[in-house]
């Protein structure tokens, strides 16, 4: 058999199918590797998104807890009268009931107009939504005993529709040896500051 007698049909018959199979297998392997890499990349993206969503969810839960905690404090301060518009009628009634409960023989008072206070600490988040206001209360009382003054302010702070701060008190004795037990033995002049906070919902009449 010479070179011209080479049987190409025989070669094609027994090599074509294996060659095709090998080619298909190689293409399938390359495609499988590509799909696998894409799936790994997609899984990494989903894992990163899940971690970010979970982190955002945890942050949201923490913020909700902070809001709930401070909302309860806000409501308690509002119920105490510290947050809200100052009510002169409530203050007059509180002074009368406190005087009667402690047993102060004589008391006179003067509540001056309310002024705005510059807060010692400011917040960039608050802006004009929170305003601190103060009224000056002048008290003149006749006392039977010095301890009546302390009892009066303890009771007043418990019942007061707001926060009070006693600036100063001046005591003066009558200096008489014999006085009736129901009459004052000394007088006092006190300066008291009444603090209240006005928030945006109070300022614009929003209730809830």
C-alpha cells in the first residue's frame, strides 16, 4: 500500500465521533466552570446583601427601642407639666393647695411673665423644635417654724406643673417672745424659677 492508498474514510469513521464527543465535553466543561463561577459570584452578592439588610434591621430595631424609651420619658415629663404651655391657673391652684396642706399661715405670690431661656447645651438636631422657658415666682410667706419652708418646697415640687428652682430665700424673725402658736414667727421672701419646655407639637397645637 502506497501513500495514495491511505483510507481517509476509515479514519473519519473511527475518529469523527470521538472528536465530536471530546469537543462537546470540552465546551460543556468550560460552560459548567463559567456557570459555577457566576453562581459563586451571585451567592457572594446575595450574602453581602443579606448581611447589609440584617445590619440595617438591627439598626432599625435599636432606633425603635431608643424612640420608645425617650417617648415614654417625654410622656412622663408632659404628664408632670414640664413639657407644655405654662398654666397660671394650675400654678395658682397648686400654691393654694400646698399652702393649706403644709399649714402656712400667710402667703402672697407674684408670677412674672414667661421668658425664653438660652439652653446651656444645644443640639444640631433640635433646631427651633425645642424651647426652654422660665417664669420668675416671688413668694412672701409667714412661717411658724423654719422647717415649714423646706416642707413647703418639697410638697410644691411634687405637685408643681413643671420644674422649679429656688434661687434664694431670706428669713426674718419677728423677735417677739410671746406669740400665738397659729401666728407666724418669721417671714421669708423667696425667688423661684419655673421652667417649662415647649416642643413643636405643643407650639403648633398638635396633640396625640
